């Protein structure tokens, strides 16, 4: 999250200490977080109750640690971190818009030109997206038939022109495939899109796994399931094969998807049908983007689909999503073939080397012997011009993903370096090295000073010795000349002496 206000931990601390200046705002936020606890049914590590006004330093420090642990749990939980209440608290400026009202305005504008539709009721928070809203619909002349209208605004990966986007979205209703859920009506404008599909009482594959009701809020259904149980082996094999078949079909058509997860797979009897093909056209972010954006080998939408399939297969097998990615060890599974597929997608080695292709997965023993009984012939005609636009859009989406992965990689390296250099062990090493360097410098400066002192002493002694020797020689010469003069020999000798000396001797 990019925090645009004060530190959220500081604000939460003030909030729960009861020192907010505006009490109404305080009550509003407490109410929001209370509703978060109730809806998600999670046992979050909130610090114990206290008397309002306790501002002792020890109490505040202890409570701050508890609140930090509380925020860490919320922001690292995949579903809670995408919750509107959490995002509004952490970054209120970016999430201050009422998206339900915006959706109603757009839907109302749509009904002006299409009067045969009628809204039965809004389906509040049944999806995980903040900017996507759902409404239960009916056709006026067919009041018993129920449909679902989904409205969403455009996302950051929207690269189609407005004209191509409108054409591509309208084309969805002509798509006919045994494993793609039928679109009754679809339209788009320069800012959003609207899609109508039949409503299914059975719900999605995720509803089947979690034993949930389709109309319940997303948090209530999936955040903390009461009973965790995977599907039977035959269901895993059949559903997995059907999903891989439709992914292969879309890849061959050059139609980008990238939004596979269990809540985007509708159940129709014993058949899985893919939902929300429009998401990639609108440029919406993937449910698992926070996972695959960390691994630079997953840099194509085909690779994204395979990685998302790994999450889905794990959820079908064990009744819950994986705790962490990569997965180091897998719990006992109904078949060793299930584990072999999961290992090819979710292990550390697979994430470093890259994802297998959909064709490779279809050849693996888990899916190769599954017989598909549906004889419906797939039909999805995409004009050549639109295919070229979809290809360019796909390349732009993949380029943005690669750039994001590069930034994440650089940030992780910087964080590791800062963490390494900021550790207590490194601080101790640096202190010891600094002390050794200081001692070495002191010793070197002392030796240098001693050498200079010794050199100066030696040069002084040398000069003194020369002067003494010169004096001795002069004295000896003068003495000899004086003696020779006394005996009368100096008249025949020519000895050069300094004038001062000859003056002294009287020569």
C-alpha cells in the first residue's frame, strides 16, 4: 500500500487508544473494523481491552507492538488485504469514492436505452474487487428467469482503443464453448463495461469447495471456512482437464485471459465453465498478481494462466489455498499424480525455471486419461484486425508485468542489503573493524613520528661530528705550522691557511 496520510500504525494506535480529536470519525472507523471482524469470522490478534486514557509509556509501547502484529496479519492475508475497509483505512484519499453509487449511475444510463431489463436487488460484496459491482436482474417479459449484471470500470492494463474495446466486449456474447459460461449481453464505453449472464443457484467452483452460498459476501464465504475438505479425485481430474482445455482454446485464439481462480469457474452440473473473459479486455488486475509478479520467469499471460491453475488445483485438492508460495512440501494427496502436477508449477524450482505449457499439463498422467463427453463444437470468431489489436494489447500487458517484476526485484535486493547491514551482527563487525583500523592508524602514525625523530637526531649528530672533526684538523695544522716556524722551516713551505688563522699565527 502507498500511504498518503500519516503512518497507519500511528493512526490505528490513536484510534484504539481513544485520543482522536474527532470522536465521530473514531466511532466510524471502529465500526468499520468491527464489521471486518464479523464478516470475515477470523480471529485477528487485536491487543486486549483497556481503559480509555491510559497513556503510560510502557503501555503504549506494548500496545504498539500488538497493533503492528495486527496490521501485519491483515496486510499479508491475501483476501483481507484486498478488502475495501482495509484499503480505505490505510489510504483513505485513494478510496474515498462510493463505487456502488457510480455503478448505479452507469446501470441506470444503460436501462434508458434497454428498458426490457429490471433490477431485482443489488448483490453486495459478492466479489473481491472494489470497483466491480453486481446486481440480480430479470427480463420484464420473463420474470422467473434470474440473471446477474456485473459492472466494472477500466483498469491499468487497458490498452485497446475505445472502439476495439467496445467491439471485443460485444463479441463475447457470440462465443460458444462447452467450458465458457454463456454471456447474455455485453457492452462497454470509454470508462466502464457491463455484462449480463444467467444466475446459477449452485454458484462457482469456490462455492462448492467452501460449501458457501453464492449470494453471501466474499469475506464471509471464503475468508475463514468452517470446514476444509478437498474434492474427490475424479472431480479434480475432470474439472482440471476441462479448465485446461478452455485455456488451450483461448491461447490458440490469441485471446488474453490471466484471471483464472476458483471463483471465476461456474459449475453447470458436472461441467466447469470459465467466467469473466472481459477482465483482460478491461485491463483489470489478476486475483493472484501479488504472487506471480514476484517471479520474473512468469512473464507471459500463458505462464500466468498456468501459475493460476496451480493455485486452483491446490485448492481443489486440499480445500484451501496454499499458505505460502513457493510450496516446499505438499500434504498427502488423493494421488501422486496430483502432487507431480503441483510440483511442476508451485515449487521453488518451477518458479525459477518457468511454467510448463498447457499442452504439457494435458499430457501428464493426471489428465491424459480423462474422457470428455461434451460434443459441443467451440465457436469464437475474432476478426483479423481485432486479433492484431489483441496481440498488441497482450504484449503491452506483459511488458508492464515485466517492468513491475523488475522493480520488485530491485526493491527486494535493496531491502535485503539494508536488513543485512542493519543487523546487530553486522553492526558489531563494523565496530570491531573500526577499532582495528583506528589502532592500526595510531600505530602507523606513531612509527612515522619515531622515524622522523630518529632521522632528525642522526642528521644533527652528523653535523656536530663534522664540525668537531674540522676543528680538530684546523687545530692540528696550526700546531704543526707553529712548531715548524719555531725551527725555521716554514720559509720553504707554502701552506694555504685561512686569513684568520695566519693572522693569529703572525705569518
